[in-house]
C-alpha cells in the first residue's frame, strides 16, 4: 500500500487592506517567517491578522511586531503566544538595502500580505512605504468612487 500525503492548502491569502490606504508603497519584498508548529497550523486555518503590524530592525535582523496569530484550538500546553515578535527571513543584501533606506525620513516597512508558498511555508509580502498625507487619501477616495460609478454604468 502506498501512502500519499494530502496536498497542503494553498488558499490562505490574508491582506492588510488598511495599509494600501495609509501608505504609498515604494518597493516590495517577499520574506519568510520563523514560526512555531502551532502558529503555522493557525495560519493554515486563516486565523491571522496583519492590522497595526509593522517591521523593525534589531541587531541587523528584521522582526515583525503586533502580528496577531490566534492560538491553535487543538494544541495543549505547547501553544504559542498570539502577539509575540517573529523574525523575518531575507537575504543579507535585501536586509542591508532596506536598512539603508529606512534611515531616510518618513519611510517604514509594512506587512502587506500573508500567504502559503508552493512548498507549504508561510510567506509575508513586506513593503517599504511612505505615509500618505490627508490630501493624498482624499484623492484615493475620489478615484475609488469614480471607478465604482463607472462600473455601475457599464453593468
């Protein structure tokens, strides 16, 4: 008898929609995340949130803070802490490039999207971003409303 491993779910796609409204993205990178066993199980169930999370450097390594992963319901006492800091995995060149750009005034690193890669690992799309001013946000709202109106007319 041949035992076949079931295909991993590749449908997890958690986005930080608020970040698109609050920030202007300058460049994006895909980073791996250092997770515990119960954390990846919760992510596969879709129980994670990127709202209010941000990335920062500590000892030339990139970490994410305020990234909420709900505790896994089937775990016993080996469960994880939902709001712990998690290390992000990027190449040394990408880290140094981001660290140099962060020193510019007004730039930050924001997590944009969480997904499960082809090999079953959790990946995080991060963006080097600049905060929008109030008038930029108003322009985005106007564009979005015009697009909705056009879509209604052509339906």
